[in-house]
């Protein structure tokens, strides 16, 4: 029997709104999750693109660099990673002796898929002088083949620190690599990969939203295409978006990244209006992989300690070195 969209009738005969019931159910799930967290001595890490209810129950919400740093320094026995698979792998690499779980094993990444480790190894064999800088959105196997890892927040700093006598290979995000190249004016070979969600923002869709909100600042992630970046007032990582929007005198901001970011922006920058940048198909933009995680899956993965991230010891040890190099350079 279909439920009325306006009202739900409880078994006691009381009438409640659908929104009210959903809020109550979310609250119950959140309480179960926090209870499991205490029981397991677990820490919940959530990426900025997660749904709001997961962000609210997490111990730490941030971008790839911040989450890596949290994972590296945690004293928890269990790391629950609410993000996509490569992020949970990174946490496992940094904590080989800890249990690392994630709500949905199938939460992947188009960037990770665009750079198979065997193809990277073939390219490196043909170009022995290349210095491989890998965006963190890649598999553990690709990290193990890399000289250093970067995030969107530290990519410029990492490229600037690369040996001057080596040819740089930047994998797998061509758009992020091109943006960094514009900043440092250093030649690089760019892998032909991209984030499927960020390339859905177009020059036309950004022109349209700017006409609707002419006073708004456009803030874009560097994974966007150059045609979008050229229209942006600021290009930065998700974490740096917080500071920019908080400190800028403007009251309206158009945010060209995954729409989950707006929850944190609204929470940390009260009194300001955040407008999701549209695509040509939709008034906002969601990553299908990030949105695979739900409160129910989060509760279940903690209750069952599954799905768990398990890595080959050799891969994990080799992948650790370039991540450590990234963290060292970032700390300077």
C-alpha cells in the first residue's frame, strides 16, 4: 500500500508528518551509531561530500588532506571512513594494524578508474626519468607506483617541491594538473583522467547561474574544466572554500563542486547564501559514489565490522612512502 506523502499513521494511531518521522528515524540511527562508536573505540571520518546526516554524526568532516591527517594521527582501534573506497584505502595504508571499514564497498571514483596501475607502470617503464605525482584520488596500487601523493589543497606545494631534474607525470586528474601547471609554470605530462561530476559543470551553465545571481562570488574546485575555472572568482579545495567564504564580504556564493559541500558551508558560514552551481541537466550536482553511503549502511558496517579494507602488505608498505612525503611537505 502506498504511503501518503503528507502524512504517515503510526501504530498507535497518531499522525506525524513524513519529514518528522524521517527526522526521528535519523536521530535513532545516529544514537545507535554513536553507541557503536564508543563500544568499538572507533572514529568516524566523513568527506565534505557526504549527506548531511552522516556529516552530523561524524567525529571529523573534511577534505582528502584533512582526512588523511586525521587518519594518520588517530588512536582509535577502528576507523570508519564515510567517503569513497580509495579514501578508506589511504586510511588503511596509514594504519595497517587498525581495522578500517566503510559503509559501501562499491563507492568508487571515476578518477581512480581512469588510471589502472598496469597502464601507469607501462608508461613509467617507457619514461624512466619521470617523477610521478599522484592525486590522492587513485588506487593503493597506483600510490605504490608514485613518488609522492597530493590533494587539491596541497597540489601546488607538492609540484613546487618536485626535483628540478625530473620530468613530472601528474596522474590521474588532467584538470587539476592543468590548473597547477598554470600556477607554477612548470611543464608536466598530464594523465587523461577526470572527475565525472566536476566536468558536468559547463561554461554555459555557469553563465546562466551568474546572470541569475550577479552579486554572487563563483567558487570552483580545480577539478572543474578550464572553461568553468575561467569564470570563477576563486579556485580552491573544499577545505579552503570554508575560509574564503567566511572571510569574503560577499553574502552570496555559487559553489561549483559536489553539492554535499553546501551543508558544511551553511553550518560554518552563517548569514551567507550558498547556491549550488548547476549543470546543463540539473540545478545541482551530486556524486553518485559519495551518495551511496547512508546512515543505515554506516550503522550496519559498524555493527558487522564489514565491509573491511584489506590490502596486500607489500602494496601497503610501498604506498605509505609517497603519502608520508606528502604529509611532510604539507607540514612545512
